C-alpha cells in the first residue's frame, strides 16, 4: 500500500454530487443500483489518473490482470451519503474490492491510502506486506485485503528480482552510464508496480536519497503537476548520481 494524493474532482461530480447523493440516499436499498452515478466515465478516468491504474490497496497494475473497480473507501452500505463523495472514491482491483466488501468497524476501519500515515502502520519486508507489531487496524487491513496472497507474492518477488538486476548494474557502473541507470531506477520505482516494495528494497541499499517526494508523485498526464523528469533531479540526490541532472 502506498500513499496517494487526491486530485481535483471531475466537473461532472462537482456539478451533480448533491443531486446524485440525494437520489441515492433516498432510494430504497434494492433500487440504489439504479442510482450508482460514480460509474461515470469522467469519474473513472480521474480515478485512474490519480492511481495510475494501480490498485489503491495492493498496488497491482489492474489493467494487466483485471478491470478496475471504483472503490468506496468507507463502504457505501454504511455511508450512503458518501457514495458520491470524491474524497471517498478510489480505484481497486477486483480481489481487494471483494475482500474488503462492506467491512467497516468504527475503531478499526481499513487503512485509507490518502489520509493515513502508512509507514506507521505498514512495513514492507521483501515481497511481504506486514503490519507494525501490535497495530490491530493495520493487521485487520492486511488480512482483510489479503495483501500477501500468493499471486501478489509472486509478482512482488519478480519485481524485486528485476530491480535487483538494475541496481547491481548501477552499483557496478561508472559515469556516464551510472547516472543514466540511476534515473532509470528512479523512474521505474515511481511508475512501476509495488512502489513501496521497490522503494524499501532501494532504501535498504542506501538508494533512498534518490527518491524524494515519492508521496507527491503524480502522473504527468493532464495534471500539469510536476513531471517525472523534474522528479528525476531532486535537490537532495547524492552527488555522484546527480551528475546526470541538468
Ligand atoms: Zn488490489
């Protein structure tokens, strides 16, 4: 699970949220399905850009294995008035979406990738996602979402192996290849699957100072926010690897 940042709400939601919410809440439960306006393509597009087509919980690139679900962070069954609230919407894969279902406990809700300080809850150890010892809420989240299911462990292991190969090449290289490889590692870590798994691997090898503002990373598409190119040349990179930055 990685930290996510909310982008601007799509205009169609800003315009219609109140009306859609009113209709959804007022509808009998068996007829609410007719009022599910969060499936609007503009909303899906905005969520996909925000999450880069990766599941908000397991970080898998959804488009490779499934189709993305519009996920209600607080379940719509318990919080129908938040069913069309932009801050309550994200993208999830089908497995995490089904695993979470309508789970909600006031004292132990599933971790929110947008608002919770994830490093205090979640630890990444090799291909595993672990909870901070004694943190019941984090343990419930990992278990409910089944974040260590075998396909994820296999994918994370494969990811680590690929990063290791690139890292070893960087470690044994000299300039100018060294700077080029450093940039490639940085972009791969920010754009690829299982970001926190990769970043933890690199941080354990003292590569972390190449990856700053990781939580603020946004897709360069449409948003006009800081792009990967500018992320690739942070102000606090180690001197040797920063030689390739203009
Ligand atoms: Zn998932």
